[in-house]
C-alpha cells in the first residue's frame, strides 16, 4: 500500500525541493565534486537499501509494501525521482552499502547506535522499539542478564545493534557470553528459539510481538534497554540529500507517520498467547470444513476469504451451532430478523450463513464513500458490521468536526469510545453505541486475518475494486417501522 499524502504534504514537497535547491547551489558552484544529491537528480533514481521483514519491506498482493518501503517511496516521489530498491540479506549489508556508496539511503528498521554514528548520519527517529531477550516457553525464564543458563546458547545477528547492547552490558557483566551469526536474521533466530536449536536471542519488540502470534511458545524474558530509536541512515557526507530527507520527514509530521504506523503495527498485540494457540488449533481442526464456503462467498462478493473467515472466527469460533443469550445463532451469529431480510432460510446452515454475512459485508463496504481507501475501508466496514452503519456515519461526522480525517481508520477509531459519552451521543443522529466494543472487535479480526494469511501462505487482498452487483434481498419483515439493514436499526450479526 502506498503512503497517502495529504494536500498539505504535496505542498510540503515543493518546500522540500526549494530547500534543497537553496542548499545545493552554493555547493555546486564552490566545488567540482558531485554531491550525492546531484547523483540522485542526474540519474533520476534514489537507491535505497533494505531487507525483507514484516516490519520493513515485503511483497504484498499489489507489489511492494511495508512501513519503511512506503516512506522511501514517498520520499522518492517528493524528489520527483524513481525508487531503486536494493533488497539485501542482512542489516549489516544495508549499513555497509550505505557506507560504501552502494546505496544512498538505508531504510531497514535501523537502530541508532553510538558505533554507527561514527560513520553514518541518521535522520529523526521514525519509531521506537525495545530490544528484548526471548526464550522458549517451558524453559526456565531468566530474570536478568546474570540469570542466563550457560548451557544454552545466546545467539544474535553479527554486527547488529543487539550485539552492541551485549558488548555494553559485558562491561558490568564480564561472564556474559554469546555468539554472533551472519547466516541468519532476527526472525530466523526467533524460529530457532521456538525449535529449541538455540536457547536465547535478542530481537526488537515489534518483531517479537508479530511472531508470537504464529509461534506462541516465544516468551519475553526481559528488556535489554528501555527504548531504541529506529531511523534512516545516510552516508556521512550526504549533505543536501540528508537535509532533504530530514525536511521530508519533518513535513510528514507525527500525524502521517502515525497513520502509517497504524497500518502496519496498530493491531499486532491484540491477541495473546492463548488466543494465538486457539486460532492455530481451530484453523487445523475446524476451518477445513468451511473453507470452501468462505472461498465461494468471498469470490462472489469481492472479499478476501481470510477476512470473511476471521469475522466468522470472531463471531463463533467457527461453530455452526453457536447460540448467544441474545438470540443470535450460527457460525456468523445472525439474528432472526437479519436472516429473514438477507434471505437466509437456515441460520445454522454454514453455507447459507456465510453467504448472507458476505453479502451484508459487501453492502456495508459499498455504502462507504469513495474517499475511504483500503485498508481503512475494510476496517470501517467491520465496525459497521458490528454496530451498524448509522453509528459509522455519526462517528465520521464527529471525527471531521474535531479536526480528524473521517477517511482514516485510526482517526475514526479514536473517536468511537466517545459514542458512549452523553455529551457526544446526545448530539448525534443515531445516539449511543458501544464504541469500545467495536474498537476491540475490529482489532481482533485484523489480527485473526493476519494470522490466517500467514497460515494459508497467500497474500492479503484488501483493495478498492468494484464489487459484483448484490442479489436483490427479500422484502423486509413487517415490524411496524422501517427496517434499515445498513443503519442503526440493523441487528448486530
């Protein structure tokens, strides 16, 4: 997904270029040496080194994406040049490429350390993480660095920030020992901990949290430090290019960076150990029975079947006979009134329930304005599925009134709890709603969706494409008042 830049940011691009022009002119007239920025402009490309990682860059359904990738792509666009992405094996390779001129910028979740500052320049921090020592569940948990079991290997990536942290700790803990490897990256070492091939490793908190969803046996022993800044790295003589990168990031500001951060990291800690184990178990024992139904309905209504399945898991844990105390029933937990409106004759029939729920989701998604792009569109669709489209209309209006962006899920999500406060809901058309519940509901489904994508080994498919025309529903039941299936009167499925 591309980083969507607001009109203010577009203006900011011109400011960046103006700043750069003012910086470059005196340099080019005073020295025959061609600056790195001039190289970028003359070749029309920005060479950026990165690594494959769920926290940095990876190939998605529409091509390249990732937190660092989206930022680098936006920077190249601001400079009006093409992005030449160089994907290397390790972070150490990225640092070396930047140092020696093989790349003009390193964007790979690079920690800002004392050693690296000696030969590189780092931009303002993009985000922060915590370096964590991890071990395998079932083994004794070390409480601090002196409590490590000497019989179990501690392995970290060679020339990594984690190795630097250990070197620093060794000054006060002379018996501390570890091994460094240049054959594996942090994610590989996490898997080796899970498999019992090594005893411990050190990894960034975001990467640990992401992998705990797939490897629940991973446990955090303790943090090696409070916080660690991650930033872009440029050559020490980057000059105007560094200033341009800094100006670009400053112009983006906390709001744009916050939206992008939410896109990739806003939901990664929603499901804990027990939830991850339960989903993995049910994905093996229950999901195969209904996968074909999810796939058929998703294809029919233009959805990703894993997202539809994630909704089903949130609703019933894929139990076709599930019945709640409020009268909703079946795998997708549909009320009798909604079932009649959607033409679902038997709520306990998995295929019928899944098809009806998919058609309802499609109708909610299609009611959202075109300005709401993916993935925000899908998250608002899910919130509407939980609480009714009327409340989504209300909260989007409230978001805009408070200066937020009603087309961005993070801004809308932060206002949903306000629908529970009288001073807000009394002024809204559709009134009170359990906004906090909707926040948790969407967060859980996002996590289940990510896990199902990983389990099934396929790419995500959230994109703005026209939906196939919906089937005309049956006449709504006569309840004595108008029944709006997409508004506040919509029963929660």
